[in-house]
């Protein structure tokens, strides 16, 4: 093994080293080698890069790096992206310096019975298919790697924030997929990688059309046209939004939203693929067209082994709650062939966060998913193990003051379980729960407990909490009993909210 010095072409005062052992960590268009300290890797492009590509790389490690990380929220994004930090030259080839991924993005156990995944990168594909969850499969991932259903909501939030920030900076990833997003369900984190192919509209065009399963239908439908043809659709921010929607759907339901059973006749497999994912793409759960509503193409006659994920009656997209239901319909019905109708990344971020407030802990301690979303009926069952929820469920519905003493519903709720916490973003609608939230605003203001057959709220930090129904102030340190129909003033500040209590599942 030889250690070779690499001289930077961006900052002449820096020198980098990598271990030339002939065994790249990743393949693709680059040979990637560890540095001697394993704190970064040197990724050398196999093919010669043209001037435009080199200029793009220089921009990514200088201008865009500064804009993304040297401002508010930069620390959060530094952890979210695997962002190149420098461009280097090795002989007549160009490479980039990329920090090594944290240890949690490498498998510690991998498969339940076969050790071949240990030490491999946690590409999202391992967590986005029912094939790696079936109890009958030799390729079932070990329970210690899987997290629970809620893990994938937070992972979705992180990915959505990453896409949101790119688009706000005028950039597109162009190849967003489970191959280019590493995830760890245990720590609920994600890392967006392969940043070196960023698209800048009008300046740096895409170098690839994407990864199968995530390429937008309009890109597949026009891929036969010349790249300079004005009718050719190339990766852009709208195609990122399609890929983002597919990722979120697959992480929650472990199936693809378009890869169903539509049959186009006796044609070549490549042509069939182009129709299925391109011009004839159809949501597998389309409410009025059931032609794509089965998974025999992918699972054959063994679909029962991958239940409940292959049973759309047991795990329809609606189990993700009302906010995500609306976005899935917008993405895969309205926006599937109309890119401008696709939900923005920030819409996904906020819908996932609001849905987290609707969660219930499954009463079955051995349930693999552990959590499910409250369905606003009198019969709340876990859709994954069919266990009935065994307690009453208080729900706070939030209202805002449209004008003095005129309160309107805000389409936001908080479902209460034992030890559910209340925060500033619940109390004041001017506090947005996002990556810029400071540590003070993250602190809980109180919590809910079930005690002596009563639901109680313990006020820890709300100055003007008031039981409006009984005209009673609830001082800090005191408790409020939750009673059906009662109204609570959470804050009398500007943008303060009122909540009405509804006790369900009685």
C-alpha cells in the first residue's frame, strides 16, 4: 500500500493524502480512497473532466459551501450533507475531498442471519422495501438496524429539509434516490451524498438523468430526445420533488408508489419499464383507477410473505394521516404528470412534523412498528398488528384568533398519550418548528399524564394558561384536568393559541 500526496487546485497551501490500495470504497464514476486518518476520502474521477465540470466543482467547494454552512442553520446542514470541501488534482485526473460519513451510517449487524452487510454503507434501499422485512426471507434486516415507524418520519423531515435548502439556494440535486441518501433509523438521521453533481439552471446542466425508481415520468418519457431538444425534460427542482415524494412514500410503506401491476401487452422489458415509470405512470393507490393496484410483477405469487406492505387494504397511504394523505395525492395524482403541481420540500417537512403530533404508541409491546397515527374514529387499531388501542385518547384541536374573540380552527391537532409534551410551537403559531429553532424554544412547557383514571396536564412554564370553560387560571406547577369539550387558552400573546379538548376512543 502506497500513500500518495495529492495537491489541491483550489487552495495551494493545502495538501491531502490518500491510501492507494486499489480497493475503492465506492464505485460509479469515481474511485474513492480513504485518507490515512480516515477522516476524509479522496474521490478521483475515472474520466477526464471538462472545463465546465471543473468549474462546477470549484463553485460547489467555495461559493456554495460558504452560502450553505457559514450562516444560520449551517451546523445542522453540515451534518445533513456529505459536502465536498475541496477539489484536487492527481496527475492528469481531477478529484474531490469529502468528509467520511459518521459511524452510524455503516451497518453493525446488517442481515439477521447472514453477516455480509457488516461495515457496508446504509444506503436507503435496504430500508425502503418489504423484501428486507419479511420474516420468511434470509435477507431480513436485523431488528437492531430497523428503528420503528416513527424513525422514518424524522428521516423524511431531514431529507425534506436538505432538498428545501438546495432549492432555496437555486440548486437541484438531480439524482436524489435511496442510493444517494444514507439513512440510520436508529438515530433517525440521514446524509445526502453525491453533491458533486448539483444542477444550476442555466449554468451547470445535469450530468445524469437519475436513478431508476426515482426518475420523474417526464424525464423518462422524453429521454429518447437529444439533450439539446427543447422538448427534452432534464433533471431539475421539479424532478427532485418527485424523487422526494417517492422516498418518503417508500420509507413509510416499504413499496414503490408506481411499480405496480399495469400490463401493456407483449413488449420488450425496457419498453414496459419506460411506460410503467414514464408516460403511463399511475399511482398504485389511485382512487379511481385500479389497473396498477397489485405487486405481482415484483413479488410474484409470494405477496403474502410481504404483508401487510403488499396489501393495500391493510396499509393504504391514508394510515399516514390527513396531512400526508393530501400531499401523496398531490404528488402522485395531480403532480405525477404535471410537475408544477408537486408539493414543495417545505410542505413535506411541515406535514411530517404535524403528523408526529398525531402519533399513538401501539398497545402491543411486540409490534415491530411500535407506533401508528390516530385515525379520528372510535375504533383505533394499529394497522400493522391489528391491536386495539386500550385507552381513551384526548385530542387538542388548535384555534387561532382571527379577530378579537373570533377563533378559527387551524387544521392542527395534538394527540395525547402518557408523557406527551407541549412546546412553544404548540402554544404560539409564530414559532415554527424547523432546523432554525433555538434551544430555548425547544424546551417543553408541560406534559400530559394519565393518573387515577383522569387525563391531566402539568403546567411547567406557561405563564397565562387558562381554563376558559371554567374561567380558571392554571399557575405554573399546577395541573389541569382534561375534560371533553373544554377550551383552554394556551397564551394571550400575539399569535397565541386556544385549544379545545376532545376525548376519543371511549
